[in-house]
C-alpha cells in the first residue's frame, strides 16, 4: 500500500482509507469479532486512515472503532466530523467544539488527526430542518461564531491537527472561498465514474448529476488534499449491482426497482470495458480511476466483508488507465 500526502501538511495517508459509514454497515451492524478481524487485516495491508462521524449510527461507529483500536493497541490516523443542524445555529462554534469532544470520548483518544465539517458550504439559505445537515451558509461557515471559529478553538486546544469539510455539489465558488482561508487542509468529495466533475471540468453534454466544480484540483492548488467518499457511487459500480444480485446483508438497503437505481445501473454497465480489458472487477477499475487523479489523497472504502477489503486494496496496485481508456470515458460522459 502506497501513501499520499495531505497537500502540504506533511501527513501522508494510505491510498485506500477505511470508511466507517452506514452504507457498508460493518461498523454499525457487524459482529464485534468481525469488526476486529477486518480492521486488523486492513492495518496489516497498510491502511492507516479511518473515516468516521457521529451521524454513523448516532455515535455507534465511533464507539465500535474505539473499542477495536484499543483491543489491537494501535493508533492510526483518525478522522471524525461535526453535523450542524438548524437547532445548532444559535451557537455553531460551540457546537463544533462540543461535538468534537464527544467524538474524542467515544473513540477513546485525546485528539483527532483530521476533523471535518459534515455540511457543505452554500451561498443560499440551506433550508435545513430536523436532522438534515447537508449544507451551511457560507457566512455560518466563516463568520462570527461560525464553524471556522469552532475549528480554530479546537486547534488552539490541541484537540485536532487538521480541519476539513465536505463538498455537496453545485458549490464550486463556495468551496474555493473556504479553501482560500488556508485553515482547511482536506475535503471529502464524491469522485466517480458516474460523476467525475469533482476532478475535472464538467464534460460537454454531461447531465448525470451535480457539478462538483473540479474541487479536487482546487484543493490541490491550495495545498489541501482530498478524501474521496462513495467511490463506487453507492454500490452501483460493482459486478453484483450490474448483475442484479442482492447487496450484502450488512449493507444499507436499496430499492433496485426505483427509477434512480435502474438509471444508475444502466450507466454503470457502460464502464464494464475497463474491468474486462484489465481482468479485474468493476469495483477495482472504479477505484483505479479515482486514484489516477494526482489531487486525490485517499479513496475511502466502505468495507462490509473481508473479501471486499482484499479486493479494494488490490486495486491500488493496478496500472493506471491508458490514454485510450481515458478517451473512451470522455466519450461516455459526453454521450458520444
């Protein structure tokens, strides 16, 4: 397993990171013995970065990861996040600090290497209610008593080393504005074969989803890194999904008959040529595509089972895409 730097910070992460979210399900619904066995194997394979959040099972994923790491006696690079909801708007900076402190307690550590805002910056009214935390107005990000102020308090008190935030799409100008503060050194962003706009200008004719405004390149230009989440586009970029097979019992349920699922499955089949030409799985080809971008620091794998871990880690050693393969991808995205 190779490592890559987080921008100019001097910290390097494994090319494949370990995602603890609910889509895969291991850290929420898996047996404790399987969690420890798979994490131990991930560490043996060179995985040194674990991505978590309070929202993953209302803190359960953090608790479970903390238990495993204590049992194994290891201290890899850890990331967690803060979700800012409407009820937190009266004291955003204070909520950022309190959320981090609660994550530290659940994980059983006294500081985090990376701490991220789980809301994306927005120029307009985020219009969030209840448990929703998708976006945050740019003034709430950077203004008085905002998220940035909370981050600075945590850094001052030694509770975090680096800060980051998530990109939600159609927010390119706001992402650049946050990066220009120089405070945030890593972004979490989706960059996939089904939507490559986080790593390039939107291809002509592309209409498969939001425009992520080449955020990875902008982060790289500002000395920041990028952690790519959902590199398999929610599980659609897999051989099982294309074949219509059921997901793993631990994975988050989905409705394969929904219009969105059928549309994504049909689009995913267009990329089978990458796997067929290389003699690898579609998932491995999807990860290789992500890792080809020089601005990507790590691709987060939502691990469900041991065989999946082995499969994804192997993808890091595959050859880069050829110029011909890259040209064929452009044709697909442009609808040629």
